[in-house]
C-alpha cells in the first residue's frame, strides 16, 4: 500500500461534526467542563464561551475548505484594508448563518438555559468608531454570502471603542478591555508573522548588475502576528477570513545597552512595539495627527501587503510579477491605509528588484480607494517631518511619485503653476504635509464615494482637478447594510412574519422583499397589517425594557418612538433635535396641546473625547431630559432619554423598536449614513434632509412615505455668504420662545453659563451647520409626522412600504457593484 506523503495528508478531508441538539449539548458540556473548568450554574460568560467554541468547531471544516479553494493558482482575490471593523457580537450571527437556531435553542433549553441571556454575554468587538467601521463589517458579511474571495485586513486592538458612562449628565470614557476573558473566535497564526520597519535611514548601493539601489537600514523593527476570525456566509459553505494584526517586539535587543549592564532597561524598551496595536483612535471624522496613528497605519499596510504577496507567491509557485495585478486587488477604506500605495512600490522595487515603471503599473492596477467624507477637518495630512523620521524610505518614494505625477499635470496644463500647487501630493504653504487623499487618487485605478450625492460633490468640489485629469477613475458605490444582522438576527419577529408571506429568499436576495408591496393595502390584508403592528409593538416592548434598565425611564408603548442614534457631531445636528424638543416642552407648558401626539425620544451616541462641543451637546440633552421627565405638567406627552454607550448590540434592539428615524444632517455633509438604512428596513419612517443616502431612500420609498425638510446642498452653499441666524429668530415666534428658554438658563439653573458655547455657535453668522435655518422646516415636518401618526392604518401602510422598498440598501447589492466594476472576482463555491 502507498503511504500518503505529508503534503497529501494535509489535504485529507476533515470529518464534519454533527449538529443535532444532542451533539451540540455534548460538545458544549465538554468545553464548559473539561476546557474552561466550569460547571452548569457558573457565571453565564463561560456558557457563552463554551457555545462559541462548540460552533467554531463546526466552522473549521468549511473555513479550511474555503482557504484551499482560494489558494488555487489563478484565483483572483480582493483584500479589504481597514483600520476599523466594527463587528459587534458574533455568536448569534454564526448560528443564523449556519441555520442552527432551533438546534442551539433546543440544546440549551434542555439544560434549562436561556439562549438570549447567553448570547447577551458576548462582549461587542468594538474595533471601530461609527459608520465607516460598521460598513467594513457589513461588507465582509456580504462577501462571504456572495462567495467572493475577499479577505479583510485590520488591527487587533487590545482596547476597542471606549465605553461611555454618564456622570452628572456628562460623558466619561472607560477603557474597553474586550479581550480580557479571551476571544473564542480568534485563531492565532504565529507561523505567518511579518516584520515591519520603522525609523533608520536610507543608503544607496550598487547591485550585482551595477545598478543603483536603495537600502533602508538601521531600522527599529516590530513584528506583526495575525489573528484570524471566521466570517461565515449565509446558508453556504463559505467561511471567509478577517485577519487582524497584533504588534509585538522582536527578540533582538540593543546589545550596547545589554553590555553596559542595563539588561532590564533594554528589554523594557521593547514595550514600545506593543503599543502599536494597543488602542483604537476614537475621534471619528477628524484626523488625529498623532505619530502613533501613523505607525498603526503603516503597520497595517505593510503587514497586509507582505502577507498578500506571500499568499500569492505560494499559489503562483514563484514570483512572476507581471501577473500580480491580474490576481490581486486592494480596497482601501478611506485614506487610513493609503500608505499602502508607497509600501507596495517599496516592496516591488527594493525587495523584488522591479524597475520603477513596472512597479508603478502594478501598483496602480491593484489599488482602489473609497472616500467617506467631505469634511475638511477629516482629510488626513501628515507633516513631512514626521514622515521623514518614521518612514524615510516611504517619503522618498512619495516624492518620486509626486514628481512624476506633476510632470503629467504640467504636460496637460502647460504653465498652470497654480494648478500644480493645488494638485501636489505635498502641501507647501508653510509646514510641508503629505496629502493622503491625493496619494490615494494618484495611486489607484478606482476612486469612489459612498452615495450618489456624495460622489457627485466629490468630483464637483474636493477632487475636481483630479476628475478633470482622470474622469474614468471616479465612480459611486452607494452603501448598504447586511440584512442578516439588521433584519433576520435583530428582528426575528418581523422576519417570521415576512417569511410566512413571501418565503425566506429575501434574506439572501433583498430585492425580493419588494414582494411585500402587495401587502401594503389594508382592506385586502387586514390580518397582515394587524400582525405587522403587533410585531412593532413587541419590538417596542423590548426596547422600552432596555431603556428602563439603562436610563430608568418608562416609555409607554402607545407613544411614537422617535430616535436619533449616531456619533455626536455638530454636522449631524443633534442640536436641531433638541430645539424641537424644547419647542414641544414649551407648547406643553403653555397648554398648546390639542391633537397632541405622545412621544418617547431617544438620543444616543459617543462624542470624541477631545470634542468639547459634542460633549456639551450630550450634557444639554441630559439636562433637558431631566426637566422634561420630572415635570408633572408633561406626563406621558413627552419622554426624553440619552441612551448611554450606543453600540452595535444596542442598535440590534433599537432599530426594530423605532417608529421614526432622525436623519437630519446639514445637507451636503453626511456622506451616506447607514443607520438610516437599518431603520428603514425595520419599518421606521424617516424624517430627514436631502443628504447622503437619504435621497436614495426617499427615491425608493416615495416622497409621500418620507418626511423631507430643510435646505438642499446647493441652497446651503448659496445662503452661507449671507447667513443671518438672528433674522430666523426674529421671524419665528416658536424659535424665539425656544431660544429664550435656552438662554434664560432654565435647563441649567445650578450651572450658569455651561451652554453658552452651544448658544453662541448656533447664533453665529458663520455657523457652518446652519441649524437655525432649518428650524421652521423641521418643526413643520414633525407636525406632519404627528398628523400621520393619528391615522394608524395609513402609518402601518407607510411602515410596510419602507421595509418593502429597502431592497437596494443591502450590502449584497453594494458588494456586487464593487465586484462588477472594480474587483472583477469570480465567485468560488465551496464544498459541492
Ligand atoms: C462615515 F480617529 N465616515 S465614520 C460617514 F483619527 N469616517 O460619515 C458616513 F482615527 N471616519 O456618512 C458614512 O455612512 C460612513 O462613513 C460609511 O461610508 C466616517 C473617519 C475617521 C477619521 C479619523 C479617525 C477615525 C475615523 C481617527
């Protein structure tokens, strides 16, 4: 008999584990008792871990088979590079994707355990700030479901997004040590460790053929260790990989210090390396400018590129670089990993010894860039001085890229020095900076915005000059969200009701949810309408219980649940919401309550720790809430809470319980928004400005099923030059009453002056967010909401239509568009 060789042995099929309730229970108890050393009746976080291990075992076979398929030569792969992946919890998601809901439920039930409680013990993987990080998580979910060979690359932050506490109505940040009890999902792969260089200097040498080459020497090196997380597809055998890098020290240390007898100091100094993956920067939508942040960016870019090259060389069986761009594409999530453009050039030139032109052709054929913001304060630029210190070789390469690029510009527009100055990758007025967005555009074959309006504004404004040079690079890819997490998992009751009417196909093909439109008519489908209302009521009950637990306030179920959750930022205009609430309060106080609609208002979101105005806004919301909730004149007419520590897992309860979704940014400022889509899918109606993806949401559902208000982007620009907030106050007695109440100190009687910054900002003619300009229109739209709410049946119809028209906003569609126009990958089926 022929003995198999070792290399053949490793390809032998792995036995599939049984997944009936008995088998699950057996493995669960094995992990709980024999691995974790705990027993039934122990603290529930161990039961969560035991169930996670049980399911991970069942993912491993498909995970391995998926890798084997992807490593075949000729399989083209995409790499999604992102400094953020805001994953949230995973157990419920995997159970859903594997179709094991009833089996797990049964297994736990037989041990008198409650599934929901156990799922609730998983800490959120909060490795992101907001929309950009959550988008990355939705993207990789959809890629696995679509069977696309896409690998996520990110950083395994020891501390994710801070936990938000409230003290006297103010935000207090607490560190999020999410890995403290271990992470059962991750698999450490030290065999694929990569080495990353920092510091040092460059020198020129002659190679064996007498050509000048550059060496980067005397560097301080750091090691990158990969930790893999499984990303399961829905109802298929695909298990993709999210690979997160942890920074660690090399074992080398400074011998001089060692010889001088400072052994402990020499070892201790090595700690510096570990800091790179210690903490996520929490200031979304404004650049941090910190050296550690640039170290994180290069660390991710370099480790990921080296790893992708290693995978490709292995599959290809040798370094035939003319085929590299045929097989690989890198999607950069904003400019954060954009140093990858220069890093790929460095690897190809210094390490693979390609010449400049070949390296540049490869690089610009496999890099693609997504922009997520137009806000000037969020556009990354790094001081050249910092670059020179930290990444001297990369700065040289960027200079060379820039010189060759500016030659092209000069050729197309001879004598236009002003244009050269504008378009240069290096900003030269005063201190020099590297403009990362420009590096990304020059180095990529595709540049996209995240909603139709946003992509249009990019080519008309910020990137105008580049669009004139390369119109073919620019495109739009409207964002989405994954219907698995945001409907099927978060809203099981609605899922059951929908599937009872149109089957389950919609879960992996959301265009099919349009079939619900046929049920929008109350007369013909009275039972369905009744059931729809009942589902919403149950979801409101679940949300009300969470609000009671977190905030201590009762939300009566018959009230309209009016919700704004997102990062706290002036452009998102939580302040406009507050002005409306003060208006409602003042109406109650003066007895103007005919046809009143009772409202429960929930506002939640985190402020960047250094963003004082955002922190003042949180304090104002809490102070107004205190007055409103404790005033006996108000009663059930109005309830207001600031919901603490808004996160992925809390949104899973909040979105299904919402009646009204607040999407009220200053037009032209919110690139897309994605919370707006989650609310829509779960049957909430939107009150919103003509901004970001709101526009596409309204197009899909129809203006008559959407509460539109406010200035449009062009009107905002138009008014800017002559914006006169005082005029809006003078002409509107409601706004006068609101501002008077606010300025009188009514909400801060014992804390005089604390809201002066907020008041002055709103009253300033240079207020970039022009909050007062939209007050009247917003209050009128809220009045239309009230009128609509009176007609329960018409409201239900609009709610059903919102869900039924949400098919476009699945990330399955978004990923299909990225794939058709940018990545061009073939789907890979696994295990058939
Ligand atoms: C959002 F701290 N953009 S979250 C858009 F320095 N950018 O605002 C939203 F490390 N974050 O409209 C859109 O729906 C969403 O992206 C998805 O496309 C966000 C930028 C950021 C900047 C600096 C930093 C972290 C994040 C930090």
